[in-house]
């Protein structure tokens, strides 16, 4: 069985800056593995514990320094890692990102299970996993909290719905998106030996030529979405008024404070 875990390297919180085109400026800023992707990797490792014949492949699209998260994935237990990297992939929206990841998944020969984080902590659209599932015409289980693969090679997963947990069974091949837990307590940490071995294990790098994608299909050129403006919404000032407890005084006080121009006679209207 093969499990592909899609991993996005994000900038460390507090170090995020945008250029004039609202693209993230990554140069010189330390990165980290998106927390939900780490959870997706943890799930893949649990499945590998149950089914030791499982191969885990960590897959990412991004610049060369995304290697850092891929080496970390191998130190944590991924068997190998592939980075889809080229200048042509820069500026990708979710559609172009999904298209490139799909091409990478197909070049890998597909997988029984493709796992994603439910959303990336930076752009936070939550669209990439569902887009990949749609493009590959595979069933998808979103917002998974845990899952196993049963003897009939079906994914049995729990997913978080508003105030409950749903259990879903789906035949493989399938796509799952995994939610990050509130705390990282359950993460396991790689040993020093595993870190050393992973640093010596090369990451396979593929560009658009390897993936047989035309430059206009990927990156900025293949992205119909344009982020026009990023801003913090204005804080609306709210006022709290305490009315007197006695009903008549409360009504009088309320009437005093209502905007002028409200006709309170029967059938009256609000005159602006
Ligand atoms: P999500 O869909 O939130 O990520 C879900 C999961 O998909 C991740 O946890 C990971 O498992 C996987 N994944 C995502 N990216 C990669 C990757 N590069 N390699 C491997 N796995 C990956 N694009 C839009 O189309 N619409 C927008 O509204 C939009 N808004 C943006 C706003 C800002 C401020 C910025 C900086 C970018 C925005 N983008 C937007 C671009 C967006 O960052 C990219 O398309 C990005 O590659 C994927 O979107 P996401 O981070 O929201 O991923």
C-alpha cells in the first residue's frame, strides 16, 4: 500500500510579509511544516504501524528550501520525499497548486491514500485537498481526526462535524484531509539518528518538464485567482448601556437614548 502525504512548508508565525502582488515573501524567512500536515503524516505512520507493507511518500510543491520540511518528514518516518520545484510554479493559486500536485501524484504512479492537512496556516483556503480529490475523481473524507485501514483495505475515519464525530468508511483509493489538534502533545519527535539519516537521504526534485506540464498551466500563469487586497477589517465600536431595573424608568431611559426621529405613536414609522 502507498500513502502520499502532501506537505506545505509555511513561514514561521509572525514572520509573514507580502510583496506588491500579495504573494508571500519567503526569502530569508525560516519555515516550518504546516501543523495539520504533520498530523496527516502522524496518521500515515499509524497506518504503516498497522500495515507494515505501507510506503509513505512526502510530496511538496515549492522552492528548494521546502526540502527542510521534507527531510523532517523523512526523519519522522516517511520512506522518501519528492519536491515539485521550478520558477514556473511560483505564484500558484489553489487550482494551479492542485494541478501540479496531481501531476506529481500521477508521476509517482498514484497511491491508495493521499493525505493532506485540512488547511494551511498561511493562506488557509482549505481547498487544495478537495481539489486534488476532484481532479483525480476519488472519494474524499475531510476534517479527519483519525483513521485506520481495515482488513478489506477500506479507510475507516472519524471526522469532526459541528458538535459530534462522524465515522465514515470509504473504499481505497481515497483522499483524506486531516485537522490539526489543539495541542501538539501527541506528536512524536525524531531521534538524532533518524535526523542524520534523513539529512543524507536525497529528495527527488521534479520540474514542469518532468511532470509534462506546459508553463502556462502552472504557477502565476495557470492561476485564475488574484488576491487584490489583504487587510484587517475595521473594528466596529460597540456601546453597552445598562438600563435601570424599574420598568417605567427603563422605558424612559431607553426612549431618551434612541435616535431622534422615531415616531412611537401607533402605526408610526422611523423617519430618517
Ligand atoms: P490549503 O488548501 O489551505 O492547504 C490544505 C493542504 O493542502 C495543506 O495542509 C497541505 O497538505 C496541502 N498543500 C497546500 N499547498 C501545498 C503545497 N504547495 N505543496 C504540498 N502540499 C500543499 N489562492 C487561492 O486560490 N485563493 C485565495 O483566496 C488565496 N488567498 C491567498 C491569500 C494570501 C494572503 C496568500 C499569501 C495566498 C493566497 N492564495 C490564494 C494562494 C495560496 O497560498 C496558494 O494557492 C497555496 O499554494 C495553496 O493554498 P492554501 O495555502 O490555502 O492551501
